């Protein structure tokens, strides 16, 4: 019998309406089989841990990422896999962060949630939870993933794109790792193969000395300077147009050049939902390349910012090392 640990951090999936008042309150996940009796049909021993207090995903910070990492680290040897219940708004950030935190992972970690509380009749949470447990118990995908609306996606390739319908997440630049229909069909060629010799470790430190800068027509020089002159800034995720294009006005290029010369790593990611940065295509991109801006390839914004925070927190990592590591794939987050 497989043993799985269910970790409830907070979020819509774990809410149930009070019969008397109608107010939502967290489900007692120690009695999850009462809410989802279908789980009794699995040949799985399921234990649960609930954050205290539970966290609305909009309030998630690196402190909670570290707490989640510690829970998995402390229970890693005792379980065959982990299912993490999390609010959808920042699930891609937390799941991406966890993928970078953990090295030597050889067990499934599946994130899921729902758009409607599990106690609501039409909830999507019940199916998401059941399938996530089945995926975790199968042990086929030993990486950090998100299961949502019949799709198993690599966590650090996802973005929440829909707040109204059940298909809340997309992975535009990488195919699903599995699709759930009558059966769960695994796309084995797309799954990371763990190095059996790698040691399991969890790096729980994240640097908050990072920023994002999204460009738009009419961008103010004062705003750009304010962002790039933040004291102690280590890295900036620059959200550009199309294939990595940005304004070529002298003030803008000079501002970026000045930040880079001060030791700030600038990572170029596209604002487009799908596609990749290629700064060699147009003159507007080549200017960024010439001053030392780093291409983020087809990385998502959520993955880029959490990867930057993870790398910048490592001891003795200097500008050159950070610049080199940020453009190299760590957990399959960039296509090379």
C-alpha cells in the first residue's frame, strides 16, 4: 500500500459552507474521506497536515515556501508521494519555487486546488483531488507538478490564465505530462528522469532583492530609474514585447546598462503567453543583448522570478555566476 501525505496550505478547495450561516470555513482534512468518500476505494494510506493558520494564496510569501519545503523534507522518507492543496492565484509561483528548492527529487509532488469549494455541489475540487492522489500514488512523474482540469503539467511551466472557468492553468510552451480521461495517459517522453545518484536536499532560502519591470508604451523614465536603483538589488525580470523587444530610447538603454554595470542581472522574458525570447531577431532586441541583458528563452514569468529569488539567495553567488545560472535549465523550466 502506498503512503501519501496530503498538505493543505489554504485556498478554495479546502472550504466548506456552514449549514447554518452559509459562511465558508476550512474543512478538517483529517476526515477528508468523509468529504470525498471515493478516496476509500484507493489502496492508499493517506495522512494529512494542515497549515496553522491556513493561508489565502494571495498572502503567500517565501516564508510559507520554506515551511512547505520543511514539511516535505521532514517527511520525505516516510511517504511515497505528496499532494499539496493550494489556492490557485499563486499556485504557479509556489509550485515553481518548490521545484527549484528541491534537488534529487525521486518522488511525486502534485499541487492541486479548485475554483469552487469542495463542499459545493458542482465543485471541481473533488475530481482534481482524486486524480492528484492517483497520480501521486502511481509514482510515474517524480517531479513537482500541477494537476488541474484533467491535465498534469510541469509546475514551473504553468501560468494561471483563467479566473472564471475550471481550466485555470495553461502550459503554453511545454506539453502536458499526463492527460486524464477514462485512463490517465502519461507522456513519458516529456517527463524528467531523476538522477538516482543525486542527493535529496531542500534549499529553503530565497532572496527578495529582486524586482520585475514590465514595459509598456509611455513608460516613465522616473519609474524605470526608481526600480533599477533599489538598494541591494540583485536581479530584475524584464517583461518585454514579442520576441524580447524593448524601447531603444537612449535613456532606457542607459538605465539598463547602468544597472548591469552595478552588478544587477537583467533577465528578459516575453509578455506573450506563448513563445520565446530571441534578442537577435530585431534591432530593438539586439541592443539589449549588446549591453548584457540575459535571454530567458521560453520561461514563464512565475518561474523566472522564483528562480531568480532562489539563485540570488545562494551563498557566495556573484554576478557572473548568477548571470550564467539564470539562463541554464535547472528543473526543465527552459527549452534548450
